[in-house]
């Protein structure tokens, strides 16, 4: 009976399940907003490349 109580109250595997659920939700969000993420990254990288000469120019 004592082993059964320990088995029921054991929470060691819960961390793994929670981590997998978080990863699944993140992947779903990325797939859902893929186009918006790509557009944002392209905008940021374009801004960096077009303004890079200002940063590297000697004063």
C-alpha cells in the first residue's frame, strides 16, 4: 500500500510533459504567424543592412 501512495504522489514525469506541451504550443504559434515573423525579420535585416554604413563610418 505504501508503494501505491508513493506512485500516485510521484511528480517526476510532470516536468517532461509540461516541457513537451510548451514546445508544441510554441511550434503552433510559429506556424500560425510564420508570414508575419518572416516579414518582421526581413524588415529588421533590411534596416540593418541599409543603415550599416552609418554605424561603420568614421567620425
